C-alpha cells in the first residue's frame, strides 16, 4: 500500500503564484497534496508586512497541514523570517535572499552581483507589473524626479526570465529604457524554485 | 497638513511665527521653492542661520519623521520633504560654514557598507545630522572596512555610522565593528547602524553602540551620544 504524502501548504508571495501552480500541475499526483495560499505581491515593497501576513494564515489554516513551505526568500525581512521559521515547527522557506536569487540559482546570482553591483533585477512578474510595483509603488508616477534618486547607483536591468516570451522581453527592455539603464536578458526558468518544490512535494517526511 | 484652500499665501506677509509654521507645512508637502523662499525671508529679517535651520527645517523634518514612523507618510513623500529641506539648507550651508561661532557637535562619518549601493536612507540621515549640527563626512556607497579606517584616521569623528539596505550586506557591519574592536577603536568611537532591514536585536548582536531606526531618530540619538561623551 502506498503511503499518502503529508498534507502540505505553501504560503507564497503573490508574485510566485503562477509559477507555483504550474509546478504543482506538473507534479501530477504528488502535487495533489499541496495547497497554495498567497500574500499580496506588493509586500515586496513592504517586507514588514510579510511575517504578520504569514502568522495570520498559519493561525487560521496551519493546523490542517502537516508541513508548510514559506514561498519567500528573506525578501528584505533582515533575517526575521528565518527567526520566525526557527520558532515554528515544520516550516521551511525558499533558498536565497530574494526570488531573483532562487530563480537565477544562488551561485549564478552571486556571480551576477559580483559582475555588476548596480544590477536591478526583474522577473516575469516584475516585468508584467513594472508600472504598478516600481513606477507607482516607488512614487515615480507622482514624483518623476525620484527616479534619478532611486536609480542613480544602478547600471543595468537584468531580466531573469521564467518564460521565453518576446512580449515580456520587449517590456523589460522598455523598463530599462525608462530607468535609463543598460539591459541584459537571462533565461532562468524556475531555477531553484522548481527543485525546492519538487523535493518538498515528494518527500514523505513531515519534519522538513 | 495641506488644506484645500485655493487662497494663495504670501510668505513675506506672514509674521515670524506664522512663517515658521507655514515653512514646516510646506516642507511636509515637499514644496521646495516655498521652503527656500521662506528660508531667505527669515534670513533677510535678520534671523540667525542656526535658528532657521532648527526651528523651521529640522522641526519640520522631525514631524515628517513621526508621520513616517506612524505609517501616515511613505518613502516617496518623505523624499519629497527631504528635497524641500535640501532647498532651504543650500541657502543656509554657506552661512553656517562661515559662521565663527559655529555650533558643531563634532564630526560624523557615515557610509553605506561594502556590497551595497543604496544611499537614499543614508543621505537622509546625513542631512538630518547636518541639521542637528554635526559636520558630516559622507563616504558614499560600497565601503570596505579600509575606507572607514582611513576616514577615522583622517577626520577623528565623534561618531561613525553605517548603513545597509540589503539582508545580504548588513552582516558586513559586524565585520567592520569586529575590526574596530581588534584595533581598540571601538572603546573610543561610538558606532551607529541603520537601514530598512535592521532592528535593535541585530544591532545588539553585532555590538553596535546604537541603532538608528529612522533619520530623525538617528540625529536625536547622535546628539545624546555626544552629550554623554562630553
């Protein structure tokens, strides 16, 4: 008799929802034990909201699951997310400081930073919602002068692409032009996000 | 702070108290031209540059700091306020520099740590420190420990401040502090740390003297530090 996989909840940044749902589908029956719950993607700009958001979901739904994967990197929490995970049973988070890191691969991301410290990263999601999250989120639509203040020390936009999509590539190039930065394209696919979710989903061990 | 009245306010028609209050409102609303105009009017009326700085600009920015902390204002608005303050300070700086009875609280060396290119918060802190009466030496971004050591040697600061925006770069503050400790500098030099992902717990863990939660608070704490040291 095949042992049932532990019931698993992934609580993720909304910016990863599409990719995680795609991975869950690709996992077939192993993906069936996984439920996804997302927090708003604009917490990217307000990392102080991430842990309270997680706490709320875990308090209301956590007891129904044997393990929970936090679909965030550190994401600007300054290590507080790791402390939160350490203080709660059966939690694990995605590797790296940001989604850019686990999409690119941790070593590759470090190499990109080493190559040019002034790299501003975009993902499929960030390209798609560039106006909402960057232009409006940073207040550049209201105060255009802030663009130079925010990006004065940046040299290039690096688009770490999850899909091969010419429309998104054109929009990423346009985003770089808007910011007055050089543009570079790297196809990463789902990177370490795929590996982590696959490993997590097929593991029978609830003590992650 | 702003209201919906369409009536234009003529700054030079206001008395001193009204003008200072109006300048604080204009600073809050990020109105650079108006803050500069108000600064010039007060100077023309014979106000001491230090008093203009303290009563109108720094006090205005202090209110901004409180509303930022309370979630009423957000980063873009605070940066507009900072730009408005900069406008006023550009008029005051040359006068303050020439002033014989300069009330400098000492030198404050500040810089963003190695691996980090973010400087908006640091620049804001630098401006508030300047407003508080410190001579600010800004080392800019991406500073290895050697830059801090060189600046300490050259400028003999009363306080040194480090800034980081990234979780990946903030541990470097600990590296710098450890090096200061090895060299016996830490006993003499208070080190302040700040930046969006930091907190008091982290500052304590790396043995920083003081954690500055925001720009206004950092300036206040820096004043307390030099007061204690004197």
